[in-house]
């Protein structure tokens, strides 16, 4: 019983660092991917991907300084975050937060499953017999197919959540006098 408890405790304590490592790797991969995506033209970030028209509307609405308006989207993340957190009504912000959490959860889950497939494949390469008939039994295929299916489900969910989040930000930026939704009359705006 002591040994079982020790194994369970070790697995429990390892969960947090492993989860943080997967999250950090996921953010790094997303940033790297969007760095290459941005080279095709307009600068985009994985957590702030908006059109030029939306960006200029946000600059105006948040009252950005002139140097930010001329900076070729260097302040993109800060403008989008300020627009979301300061100008959008609380219910819209909460909806965006739920969609964003859905994206992060699905993306990191798919990444974790990809890592597990990689680790198990490498480990099994060194521990499996060289006879392919005995080494590739139905359990291995069942596990692999199940995980590949889950990766696809998580990837579709992550893509949908990401697109819905960015589309809602774009939609909110196109609304006339969006700051009135939160503050009421224009003179009450901060």
C-alpha cells in the first residue's frame, strides 16, 4: 500500500510541472507559427490577430498616441488587450474569455497527445521485438487510432474557438461607438 501511495503521489506532483511545460511549449509553437504567418504581410500574433481596419478602429477607440498609430502594428497586443478589457462590456469580455480558455485547453490537449504518441513510439522502438507480427498487436493500433482521433477533435475545437474569438473581436470593433455599450454617453468615457 505504501508503494502504491508513493506512485500516486509522484504522479500527482508531476502533473503540474508537466502541464506547465506543455503550456509553455504550446505558446512557443504558436508564437513561432504566427511569426512565419506574419512575414507574408501584416503583423499578426496568435493572441491578437485582427484586420488593419479593425486595428485602426481599436487605436482610435482606445485613444492611442500618435506614435502607436504610426508604429506598423508594434503595439497590436496592447491595443487589442486594452480594447477588450477596457471598452468591451463585461458580458462580452467573459464570452471572449470562455472561448479563449476553450482554445488553450483544446490546443494544449492536442499537443499533449502528440507528445505522448512521440514518446511511446520512441520508447517502443527500443523495447519492441524485431518481429513485426508479435510487436504490433491490436492494442497498439487501438491506442494509436484513439489518440489520433482525439487529436483531430481537439484540433478542430481549438481552431473553431480561436476563429470565434478573433471574429468576435472584429465584430465588436466594427460596432458604432462601441465604448457607449460600457460607459453610456460619450462624455462619460474615461
